[in-house]
């Protein structure tokens, strides 16, 4: 995407997933404040995020990214996933300088998206940690949250046992990077965003009801927390174009 088409700042919202990203075009800024920014790593992992943030391209935009299921990335690194939350981490820090540089060069010089996908599949399979296991209770909880659109009661999953609930939260932070409650809120907001962007319902009240919020006020409060704006502004906001791409398909 040329700079004149992509120089608009884009707001990235939480989606419950981690991504390994390679910047193939010009640098991309992450906006820290009105007067400050950092240049993002050109090969990085973006961990779980709990609040929206702004990015801004400096020129030609070309990015290749691999998106992981909530517990997927834990199979490839020994470091607790919670250490990656709300930040970008260079792949050199996670896989070592030599391995990371080799992978980055292969991705950069690949001639097509299909070739890059093959390179990533080979890399991930070769770095799959045999000793890595995801707790069954974590998988079960995530499956329950996804099937219930984020509304599965965590107390029921942990059998209303406070000790079990605390243990589940510790495991989630280590292997997912979020607490069960945080992930549930993200999944529920994803449901609402899809309804909003695909115009499956006609009113905010209907969206709140179908997404199982207590009421419209609760829905709007969470919406602002995760997107930084209100539902009425979201659809036509040019800062949301990039985030919207993930929600406009079934």
C-alpha cells in the first residue's frame, strides 16, 4: 500500500491472539503519546493486548503476519506468554539471533505469500517444543469461552473453588497472557464487533442483547475500553480500517 493511501494512523484493538509479524515495506511507528513514538521491530511478536493502541506507517506498507490461536504460541517458546503482553518483542529475543535472522531473510526474499506460508510452517514445526504442554483445563476453558462467545462463567468451570480459580488464572497468564476473565471479555467484544460491522442487527440494544451484555450501557462501556471509541463512531472511523478487516467476514 503506497504511503498516500496508508499514512493514516490506525487503531489496533484486542482480539485475543498473538501474532508474529514481519515488516517488508517501510517502517511502522507505534504511537506512544501525542509527541512520542517508537519504530516497531521489523521482525517481532505482538503479545496479547488489553487496550487499543495506534500505529502509523512511514511509507510503503507491506506486512506478512502469522496469527496464533490463544494458546498456540506457547508451544514454541519456553518464556511465559505473560511476559509478551502489551508489547512487541523481537523474534531474536525469543528464538536467538542466528535463527531469527535466517528466518527473517527467508521471509523478506520469498517471491510470494504462498512461499512465505511454507517457510513459516517449516520454521514452526522445527521449533515445536516436545516438552511443551498446555494444561487441559486451559484448553477446556478457552473452548468454553469460544463456544459461549465469551460468556462461560469462570466460577462454574473452576467448580466455584477459589483455589482452583486462582490456579486457573496463574496458568492462563503463563500460557495465554491474559486472565480467563480478560479473554472472555475480548471474545465477547469480537462477537459484538462482527455484528456491528456486518450489520447483522439494527440497533445497539440488539447487539448488546445478542452478545449477552447486561445492557446497552455495559456494552458501550466495554466497547470504549477495547476500541477507544464508541460504536457509533467505529464504523466510519478511518483509524479503524485495519482492525475492521478482521471482523467483516463470517
